C-alpha cells in the first residue's frame, strides 16, 4: 500500500504493518502444547525400545555361555554390539544438539529450579541449523552428514543387512515434496527454518527414536541368526494367602501358597504347620474345616531354588478367625474393599433373624440398598472409606471398608497392546479399545474418549500426529495417516483418556507399534 505523506498517519500505518507481522509470527499455546505432548510420547516410545534392546542383549550373553549356541553367538554378538555403539554415539550427539538448541532459545532455571526456554523462538533453530557463520552455526549440514554416516555404517556391519533390513530402516533422510521452492534442496532448511524451538526439539526426539528403532532392527536380525529371545525369570516372589479371614463353624478354609514367576527349575516345596503340601504348577492348596470359635494362625514355609541354583526359603503367617452362627456377621461378598461407581455386594447375617437386623451406611457418597434376605448392594461415589453399622438388637458390629477406584483398563488396538504387528493388520483397525481384564466384578465397561496418535518412521519423513476426541474411533485425519503406513512405520498412542463407572481418567499406559 502507498504511505501517506502526513507524518502521524505514516507512523500509524507503519505500526499496523509491524503488528501484523508480529501476529503472523506468533505461535499459539495449543500448538506448543501439542508438540510437547508428541515429544513426551516419542521419549516414552524410545524408552520401550531401549528396554526391548536390553532384553535381547541379555539373551545374547546367555547364548554366548551356552555351548550349543556359543559358536554362532560369537559371530553375531559383536555385530550387535557394533550397532549399539553406533546408535549410542548418534543418540548422544542428538541429545547434545537439544541442549545447545535450548541454550540458543534462552535456557535458564525458574524459581522452582526447572529448566525453561523460549519454546516459540523461531530464530534459534534457524541460527543453529540453517544459517551459516557468522550469522549462525549451520549445524544442519553436520547433522545430516552424521545421520547419513550412521545409516551407512549400520548397514555395513554385515553384507546381508542392506538387503534384509535396509528397505525397512526407520531412519528416512529424504526431503519431503513441498510447494515451497525456497530451500527445496536443503534438508536442514526444510525441517528447521523458522520452526518453533519446541517443534525443533520434537524433530530431534523423532530422529533419536528413528536411531533406536534402526538399532533394534539390526540387533533383532543378528539375534535371529542364532535363535529367538529367551526370557528367563531372575526373581521369585513367595506367596501364601487364605480365601477368607472370617468363617463360621463347619465352613472350609483354603490356603494357597507357592511362588510367582514360576519356573520348573525352582522346585518349590511347601509346608503348613510342618505338614507337607502337594505342589502343582508352582503352588499348593491346604484345606481345613473350621471348628471352635476363636482367632487362629497357620505357619507357611516355602522352600525353592533361585535361578542361580542357590536354595532359598520364605516363611509367612496366615491369620483367620472362626465365628458362631448366633453372632452378627458383616462381610463383603467378593473383595476386601468397595469399588467406586460399581454396585458392591454385602452380606449381613445374625442369629436373631434377618427381620431384626438393621444396617446403616456412612461415608461421603456411600449408599446401600437391601436386595434380599441378608443381602445388600452398596454404591460409593468416590474413593475413601465406607462405614457399615449393623445391629440385631443384641450386638452391634461396625466395619470400616476402604473404597478404591476400579483398576485401569488395558488399552489395545485390534486386541494388541503394542509391539511388532503386520502393517495391513494395523491399517484395518477402527480405533482404540479399553478392556478391564481379570477383575473380580464382571461386566465393568470402559470407553476410550480421547487419545493422541503419533506416526513416524517409514512413510513419514515428517512427524505426523493427530488428536482424537469424543470417542474411540480414528478420525478422518488418522485414517489418511493410516493409508500412508507401511513396513517400518512406528505408531505411538498416548494421552489416553477413558470413561468408566467412576468417571473420566487418564491412563498411565502408552502403546507403541512397529509395523512390519
């Protein structure tokens, strides 16, 4: 536009142009938070890959010690170690770049001692990666060269890797097609020019994830040349428990004892009050019939062998009490606790007859309803404590019962909670489900209402993500991304929220899939 000659109006127009430019450069808080969410998801997924790689290397060490597999392992274990060394060096290099980028964006500590930097800084990534000295540092060329060298050296570890692994290697350094002709042949320009600092940090996290995924594919290939991963339990937990702590005369008490993470090599033996108990599948059952009223205890001893062959033993005490039919008895039917949002069955019996028993309930949001002779259904709104007071005119019993939230459900896609899956299988799924497994109450339902999908690796030269809100099914944007998935794509599902009987909650779980 033409500027007027009148000085005051000219100044107003210039200020308008400056303000417009500043508004164009402003990055919304929602976008910055979205990048932080994706960055957290990528770091979580990378941690899962690290754990998987550690399990494989533990298996390598065992195969080196086994005379049957030692010869092959001595050939492929050094190759896997070389892949890990290359990945560690590249990962550390990227981590140092993150720190340098934060310093470029004004890294400092706030009053709480936390590190903060200008997350929406558009100039810091440009200076560090794109602009050449003296205006900037131009480290984008060095970054591209180091990633290219890592990929080349990784596939050169063995002649077969380029053919078997190379086509699916997640680290893709090609420049995506774009209508923007500026810097179209400059890899660093495409990813870091005028990019918010937090977005550049997320890109570096994606590259770290690609590096660990690439390492995992090479290490898995080396291991498969010897044999599959062996998972050997290296710790055991002894247990002893009764099916109830209160029973009446003539009722049967069952004590179950054994060891968790059972291995046949543990060879457990169990005695209760010095009497040997038959063992099957790592545990044994001991049954007694209640006789005289009173408080009782049973001494349980569990002897077993540790994985290293050494003997170990654990002693536990199981306590229980025996009552009489004439007494007033209040007992939860299925658990030792109440669960919020779920009808909880409660039994109340007394020797004077059901018609003379009066039951009341206390606690925030706690209500009870009689549903039959001696049978009640208790509903609790929130976690806390419920108090049940029962009286039959002669005796009064007051029982305090903890109120807990139902456990978290397991989020799955196509019945799987992460790991390697066929690409076509994953692309055919409709959304994310949540199921509460092995819970004492049947029919407790959870519905997924919100989550974040992150796509990277093969088929995604740029990190892609979308947020689904309002239900479990993939939205249109997610469906378009699914069409781009292929062998070597990594999909992370995080920030999962579900609606259950006690309200909405966010799951601690995140899911990472590697498509094959």
